[in-house]
C-alpha cells in the first residue's frame, strides 16, 4: 500500500484540500504541522490519534512541526455550545512548557509557540495585513460559527479563525510548511489558512483532516467517566490506561487498532479474526493496550499494568508495594484505621460491615479476606505486620467489594 492508501485503510483521512495531495503524500518531503492549544499541562488520548498520524508521516519521509498555541490558547477556539473559560497567561505558559517537553520526549517533534510571532502584531497591522482578507459572510458560513449564531459568539472567538490562518501563513513563510493536519472539526479554520496563503503569497498549500475518534454511540473517544485519559503517567497511570483499553467495545476495537497502533494490516486482520471467533479472550483488546502503553511509557510500564490487573483479578496484594496499592485503589476512599485490634472490631470500625454481628457472620462464611488471605478466625488480631509496607491494608467482602485502610500508627 502507498502511504495515502494506508491512511485511508486505517480510517485516518476525512477531507483533503486538493486531489494533488495524494501524490505529494506518497512522494514524501513535505513539511507539515499540527496544532493544539495549551489548555492543560498534558496531552490526552483524544490528541493521540493525530499525533500518531504525524509520526506515520514522519516515518514516510515528511517533516513534522508541532504548534502549541500560546497565543490562541489565551482566546480559545469556538466550541459548538458555549465560550471556553479563559485561563491566565501564566497558566498558558506553564502548560506550553509542559506540552513542549512531553511532545519532544514521546514523539521527537520540533515544537513552536505561536505567541512568539503573534505578540509582535499590533491591532492596526492585524486588521490591515490579515483582517482585510477575510470576508465576514465567508466566516459566518463556517460550521462552528454558524452553530453559535443563535446563542451568540464573542468577537474574540470569532477572530480565532484569523489567528489560525495567520499561523499557517507564518509557518509557510518561515519554515516552508506546505501541509496542515487536524481533526475534522477544524476544517473551516484550515481552509481559511489555505486561502490566506494563496491570497497573500500566491502559493498553493494543502491540508487534510482526520475523523474525530468516537465510541459506537458517537461520543468522543478517550474519556473515562467524563475524565480525560492523560498521556502523562503521573496524571493517568499505565494501569488505568490498560483498564480503559482492555474494556473498549468489541465492535470498535479493530478500528482502534488501526488508528492507535503501528501493527500491520495482516496483523490487525488476524486480531479481527480472533476477535470474531473468540471475543471472550480479548486478544485484540490486549494488543491495543500493549501497543499504546508500550509506545507511550515503555515495556516495563505495560508489564506493571498487566501485573496489577492480575493481582486484582486473583485478589493477591501481599507482594505489592504501597505505591501499587495507591495505583490500584487511589480513586476510592482510603480510610484511616487503627492496628492491633480484633478483626471483628477492625472491619466494623472500617465500615466493611454494619455491625459486629454481621462481621462475625461474614468471617464465619469465609467472605472476608485481608490482602488476599481468607480470614476465618474471629479472634484474629490485625497487627502492623498485616499492613502492606506497614501502611496499607486491603479488605475484600464477598467477591467484588474492596475497602482500603491506612494505618494511623504510621507517622
């Protein structure tokens, strides 16, 4: 397959600005850019598909540049529903520095900041050199703008299109950029940039968009219970990434393998066959988790995520560290508990059971475990040695109810 054919097969191309682009992509040698605004101090899984496309282009002989919008991030691109909350200049700059470091470490891209050139433009020059090339009727016809007209849109948001177009022109003139790649929701802004370059320089530049990655219900992919899945492992652990990808919908996992991994067509088709014949084995899901986590954080982090998953499945925690316990159960309440007390009192005070009578019943029925060991003696004393690293203890009631305690005797 040619590069263009592979991108189409993987479902990574939605719109292209010119039929000539197919040939140019296949030939290599284009300098292109993708952009993101520094609205947070880490990229998330929603960004990952476009960044991986950029790596595919780089591997095919193209030259990538990542634009992190220190200027546009202070404005915020128009959303379909309401205006974004503005963030301070200091936060924007801190986020830029974090994203620059992250992108360079993970992807090895050159990173630029549009604040460096936009800050030099005064309002008169902005209107004379750029604003005069934008017809208001043309801008109003763009999809995102049109959808906001009934509820209202501020001039700041309305001007975002010009700023993004200005970026394309600047990078074309200073770095030889001839291609922009972005999500399909950016098509209006991208074509505005193409028009601005053509009107001001006479040059032809190109663009293509990628479909937004969604689940089977059309919701943006990469959110877990409404929270972003960050590429920074300090914000989203490899274990949490593993849990997310291992549980994606069976009907979507092959699409995600095409989008998020560098597995070959033959390898993915083999996983598709396995997924159809034995979906309960989740081999495609495991491959998805393995490829993404290994790419982002390395083999060791992937193996750690698998190990923690197996520990949880087998209810075995004694060989884990306190950091492992926090990684597994950090999202749930960790209760302050005392050691050196009777097991009946311990699980009652911890809230595992409602009463001492109930505690005795659960222990008698073998339904209470501590760190994976079944408790069957109501005279058992929970001492410091039963705590992981003398600090954390994992109590399970029944098969799925976990309670985490932290030893108050440890300072």
